[in-house]
């Protein structure tokens, strides 16, 4: 026979689990510091020297995170993510496209030259063949530059994702507290800003739009 069960043996033991912190970054550290200070005030036992050093380091860490948020907000990471990075990617894509179009045009011209070689002397045909061969070899630049530019585009996309994660961690306060206002000082325009190169095909006006504009002046 088994002995009598101990009192309360069948009762389930309830454990209290602390809820995970829902706040992030410096808010979580501020909460820890505030809780520790509150515990110190409500308790007769004073913190040891080591515990006080930990508290001081937490306060310094919270101040550092606050300062970092201010500095990151000043560079407007949302503007970098929404405006500058997409624009840079589009410009690089346009470079790749323009280089590909130019290479195709060059190679088409080389084919035309090869077709007319039979109409010239053998010496001239040999010279033309040598020239077209060197042109074909030089056109490999398009593949090389395209690969390298694609690597840069991939890097920009990675930076964009990292900035997006940074903005999400710090919250909307960064983007909201640094909106452009009319009181901002005017930016000086450098001469290099005008050197933007030819207009991208997707941004250029069509011939019909140009004709309509010219007709409106009559």
C-alpha cells in the first residue's frame, strides 16, 4: 500500500512568468533603470558598489542611444531610403541599359562592315577584318561594367534594407521630427549638380509632347 499523499501534493504549482519587454532600444533600458531605482527607494537595503556601477553604465548607455537617435534623425534616413537610394539605383540601371544599347549598335555596324568586305581589295578587307575583330573584343567592356554596376546596385539594396530596419527600430519619431519646413536654410547649388548627363529614356518627353509644346507658342 502506498502511504498517504502529502498535503497539497495534487495541487498544481503556479509560476509567475515575467512578460517580455515590449519596448525597444533606449526605452527598454530606461525601464530597467527606472525599475531599479524604484526598487532601491522602496527597499531598505542599499545597492552595492558593483550594482551602482551597473546602474551608472545603464544610464550612460541610455544617454548614448538617445544621442544616436538624434544624430540618425538629423541625416533623415527615411529620405535616404525613399529618395536617394532608389534614384541612384535607377541611374545605374540607366547606365547599364545605355551601355547595352550602344554595344548592340556597334556590333550591328560591325556586321555591316563585314558584309561589304567582299567589295574591296583583299588588303583592305584584311584591315577591316582586323578592325572589326578588335571592336568585338573591346565590346566585352559592357559585360564587365554591367557586372560591376549590378554589384553596386545589390549593395545599395542591402543598405536600403538596413536603413529600413534602422527606421523601424527607432520608430516613427525619426521621420516625423525632421520633416522639411520652409524655415530651413536654402541649400547652395554646386556646379557639379548640373552635370547629370543625358535624360533617362523613361523620363524623357515624347516627340508628340514636344510638338504640342511648340504648337502652344504659336
